[in-house]
C-alpha cells in the first residue's frame, strides 16, 4: 500500500483519460484549487450518490475556486455510461492500471464487511493552487461526504 498524502506534500502529477478518452492532466488545472476524489466503481449505489452530490455542488465549489475531478479504476467507456445515465457534470477519469490511485494512497488494503481486501479506498484530496496537498481524507463515506467537505473547506 502506498503512503497516504499529508498537507504540504507535492501532489503527484497525472494524466488520465476522461469519459470521452481525452487526456486530462492535473497540470491542466494549475493555478486553481482542485478537489480530486477517488471512488471504487462507476454505476454502483454509493459512487452514484457521491458523484451526484459533487454534481449538485459543482457551481458552489467552482464559485469558491475549486475544480472537481473524480478518479476510479473504470475504463472511459464505463465512465461515459455512468455520466450519461446519472447526468453527471464532474470530470471523471479512468485509472485502470491504478497508478494514480496508488500514488495518492487511495488503493490498498481496507476493511469491507469485516474482511481485509485490497481495493480502492474512497478518498478525497484538495490540491492547492501551488500544486501541494492542502487536505486529504481517507476512508470517507459516500453519503454526506460532499456536505462535510464543503463545511470543512468553509465554503
């Protein structure tokens, strides 16, 4: 398991395909604050709730200077279906090789129904305008996380 990121750490650079297969880099958002959230799988109830909450809060977050990117191990085709089915407006990126998930400490051992499994650890990091981690949350709950994030960020 990779180490969890801490405030002040440099955010690992990445370029991943979005739901349309277009490469998106963290560097594309230089000079802006970016909320990067990591979720296990598109088209599942918890991930749908979380993505819908981010979509519903997108204008509020953008108004406060934040871009939002969701990353999962899904392929772009599945992310496109997810986006269309749920009318999502957040940028969704696919990381099938789990390199970015691992670099951000969002892939590794976790508890699932009392068993230790290896998988995506639902996590959210805030990357500052300077490219460093401002905040990082691991093992977050899908429901209520966006509201808590908005409160924690004092938006």
